[in-house]
């Protein structure tokens, strides 16, 4: 049974890591201009926009490797909270045209990262299953 639990943790880490990393790579390719506009529009210093690279590039790589997995997942949780507050707050209590929650993608990213943070990396990771941060 432990093997299937570790395999489930690997699936969660890989799916979330790959999907968030796509967002980060897009921002690497297109630059942080949009994010800087959102951050400064909220009255925050522009350098905070570069935190998106930590949340959407560094943290997903940590998840994929299974190294400091809980820290990486915590960073993604924080990243999603900031994204929801700065960009999607007006959609929080709305439904999409398809009938689902307008923030279902952000909610799934948040919930999956929270689960990984609580579960840890599992055996199939660079950190192994006994590491404090894994």
C-alpha cells in the first residue's frame, strides 16, 4: 500500500509542477511586464513582480525533483493567494460560462499545492520520504 501512496504523491507533484511551470516559462518568454503592471497598480513596489518567477519556475522545479517539496508547495500556495487577490478577486464568487467556478483552475492549483505541502514528496523524490522538507 505504501508504494501506491508514494506513486500518488509523485503524480500530484508532477501534474502540479508541470502545469504551473508552463505559466512560469510563458512569463520567462514574454517578460514580467503584465505582472509589474498588476503589482504597481495595487500600490506595491515593482520588484515584487519578480516573485512570480519563484512561484512559477523555482517552486515547480522543486516539486518535480521532490527536493524541498513542502517549501515549494508552500510557495505555490502563497503565489496562488497573491494571484487571486491581485488579479482574480472580482471573480471569486462567480461562475464561468460553463457553470463551474470562475476560479476553478486557481482553486485546483491552490488545493493541490496545499495537499502536497501536507503530504510531502514521498519515496520517489530526491529527498526521499524521510526528509523534513520533503
